[in-house]
C-alpha cells in the first residue's frame, strides 16, 4: 500500500470518529431518561405534591406537574434517539457523502461563530465608547483614523484595538467560508461575503446610532445563513434519494445473502475496528489530560500554601516596644 493510500485510509477513519463521540454523549445522559443513583436526581422526582391529604381511593386525581415532567422527559428522549440515529446514519455514509456533510456542518458553524464574535465585539466596543464619552468628548474611531491618532487607535484598553482584532477574525472566517460553503459560487456573491462578515466592524468605526450597531451582527449573518439554508433546500431531494437508495440496497442484500453477510460487508467497508481503536485512544487521552489538569491544579494549590507558609515564617518579627 502506497503512502497516499495509507493517508486516505487514515483520513477516512478519522472522519468516522466524531459521530461516535456524539452517540457517546447521548448515552452519557442516558438518552434523557431520569436516573437516580444517589447523585443524580430523577426529573420526575421533582414533582411537587400539592395535595398530600387526598384520598387514596381517588383514582382520577390529576397532577399537572407530573404530566409536564413526563412529557418533557419523553420529548428529550425522542430528541436523543433522533440524534443517535442521525449520528449512526452519518457514520455509515460513503466517504464522498461524509465529506459533504462535514463541509456543510463546518460552514454552518462558521456562520454562528462569526455571529457570536461580532456580538461580543460590538458589546465591548459600545461599552468602551460610552466609558470614553463619559470622561471626554469622543466621536468615533473614524475620526481617530483621519487625525492619525495612533495612540488612541492602538490603546489596548480602547475600542480601536477591538475593531482591528474583529477585522482580522472576520476576514479569516470569511476566507474559510468562501472556500467551504456548498452554495452557489456566483462571483458577485463571493466578493460580497467578506463585506458581509466585516460589516459590523465597519459600522463600529462610524458614528452610527447605537441601535443600528447593536443589531448589525444579525444583518451581517443573513447572507451566509441564506447560502447555508439554500444548500439544504436544494439538496432535500438528493438527501431523501440517498437514504432511500441505501435502504433498498440493504434490503436487497439481506434478501439475497442474509443479514450476517451484510454486517460483515459493512464492517469491512467502514473499517470499524480501526475506528473503535481511534475512538478509544482519543477518549483515554481526554480523560488523561483531565486527570493531569486536576493534579496540576492540586499541586499549584499545595505550592501556593507552602510558599505562603514560608513567607509567614520568614517575615521579620515585630519591633519591640520601647519603654
């Protein structure tokens, strides 16, 4: 096997690991079902009994809290089951379809990361601008640029450095989104995407109304979000066709060769032993890092306590009072 084939096989194995982490997280919470083992308290146990003195013969007693908790638990259980089924469906996809799913999820994640980053930056910029206006007259960052006021622009505690930082982050996210998204590659839209990502930063430089600046991240995320939704709308038939084709293939294979042959074939195609090994290694590494971080925090606390004790013992005695 050549080096290129080994690299492609490794990439295919790594692509199938994240769905297992998703399934594992759903199983950790017991698919949303209430569990009481001394530490966790059942959701249904939080139901308050408002009428303790009711007769036991009253079989038609209706407890609204109990049924609300029951339907909430059932809803969470259904959502967890759908999440597990979706993760398993992604796990058994062919590599070309698996790459498309990951590209779509990455593009969707970039949109939300861009929105949250813009919201955080705009809130901090508005807070710093209001604080600066309270001490001395302050118009906008654009005035500092025109006046070449580099001291104010590069002030680490000022709004200028936040705008520059947000510019860099949004430019990087826009570059990634342009190369990852599966929507139409129209030349005008491709040129408009960086401006859409960086629009809140541009508005933060101008003396605009606070309400407009506050809602600018929402309008900035509309264009990339429309492209992401457009992919889902136009690919709905393809997604249904792929699922139906996979179901027909599995049903015909089972009718011709049996269920054991299907399991053996898919086991070899998905390279399940290697995927499970990688999943196990990553999970063990995660727990090992967590244990090391906990032990490091404990050691840091012990060192701090020892240093404090030594500092107390080494401190000079109080001078004796002269009589």
